[in-house]
C-alpha cells in the first residue's frame, strides 16, 4: 500500500528505510550497551565480515533494481525462489552444512509450492508460448529477456552469502564469548556498512533511475513534499472521505502517505530483527524456508479489502501451492519432528558444533517458518 501514493518516489522510500534502520538499530545498541546486555567483548568482535555483509546487500539491491524493471511481474515470485537454491549452495560451501536427501526434497517442495501459489498456470503457459492465443503467447514469451532474468537470479546470491556470513559471525562469536552475540551488534554495523556501499554506488543507482546526480537534491525535496504534502484524490477515495472529514477517516485521509510509509519501515524493522534472531538460532537455510512459507500468506492478504488496492482473486493453484509448501516444510523438518515426538533419538552433535552454537543453540525440534537458511539444518532444524 505504501508504494501506491509514493510510486514515483521509490528511491526516497528506500533511503527512508535505510535511515530508519540505522536510527533504530544504533539507538537499541546504545540502550542495550548502557544496560549491560551488550558487553565490551561483543563490541570488540571482528567487524570485517560485517563489511562484507553490507557490500553484499548493497550489491543485491542494485542488481535487483536493474533486473526486476525488465522482466514480467508474474515471473518475479519464480525468480525469487532461486534465493533458496543459493542459500543451500553457500551454506554448504561457506559453512560446510550437509543435507540429507529428505531435506533437499523438502526444499524442492517448498520452491515448487511457492511457484504454484504465486503464478497462474496461464501466465506460465503464455510465457512459454503455449497459450491458447499464439500471438499472445509469443508476445508474453518475447517479454522475458533472459539477460535480465539472469541478473535477478544472480542478485539473490548476494543476500544468501550475507546470511551465511552472519551465521558464521554468530557461531564464532558464541564460541569465543561463551554466550550468544547480541543481534543488534550485527544489525547495527551490518546496516552501517550497507549504507556506506549504497552511497558508494549512488552514481550508478541514480543513473538507473534516470536521475542526474546533480538533480538528486531537487528530487529528494520533491519526494519529501509528496511524503508530507496534501492528501491525493486516491488517498481520500481509499479511506472513504476527504481531508475535511472528521474523526479517524479524516486523519487517515490527511496523513495516509506518511502513516503507510512509516508503518512499512517499522514492520520491516520488526521483521528483520525477528529473522536475524531466527538466523542466530537455527541457521540460514531454515530461516529461508520459513520466509518462503510466508509467500502464500502474503498472497492471501491481498484478497482483503485494503486501502488503495483492489482485492485479489486467488485460484485453485493457490491451494495446491500452499499444500505443497506445507508438505515441503514438514518433509524438511521430518527428522526434527520425529525427535520431538520421541520416535527417533536425536543425532549426535559434533563437539565443534556444540562449541559454536553456544548456550543459545536451538533444539533439534523443527522451527516455525522464517526466511533464511540453515545452520539449524546443520544442527537439525
């Protein structure tokens, strides 16, 4: 919803989000440092890996901007699932995680379920040139430029690498400190590094947006006016009243744009903290699987009568996809379920894994859905 009133000011919204992250993360860091929850030893950890995290996340943002603008929107949910593949690959290469055939089958079912839920069969048929109308099918297929698809696929490798690096930072810090590393240390310095690389890449980013670097201050000023300015006709219609209306309706109509944008930033902050906490506990691949499970829920949310948006209509493919996704999550975590129910014994944990997981290590039981990958898989997520 936040993108509708600010559809011409996405660059502004992205920078507002980055600055919001920095302000909240470092405020939380300072408060937790003051209360003794963050120790001097935690602050003294090697921050070079977090510099690499920031570089990866800034590169992913830039590459996605290049690729996503040139491929059909319906194809994006399919391309997004390559993130899970990258997560599996880099967790194996960087962290040495090994997966059973059952876990790999479960991950495959999750990917297939998300694709089925997010993309109508007719859209895929049209893109492949198999639609009922030959001309329409050819047109849809021609719209898919494989070069930009490859750019989008490549861009998801970078956040997968970043999550594996974060997981290693948590593991090594827990082994060294004898206690879990506070997530705000990683969040704060990782976001600071990302902001540094975003500024470094600013000339390329503005060029892709069609904005001359010299015109950037004027563009940001115009975006600020749109953010704080008078409500648009769309805002008044969305909330069923004009700016002169009284009560809650009038308040929402007058301030819908900043309220939606700030809500978007706030919810993303909460989500990121929750995901990083899950990453610390169960690893990157399991977190990625949980995040993938949220896609059908997101699609279902679009069927609600929301301001600015027409309610979406979901077809039978959504139910099929959601069923496949849940089957994949159960399959991936099957061993953990069996251990939790006492049907099979817990697998032995190597001494090195015990040391690296520290006192915050997650149990072998399956974890709730999230969005990263799997050290927890390594541990038994």
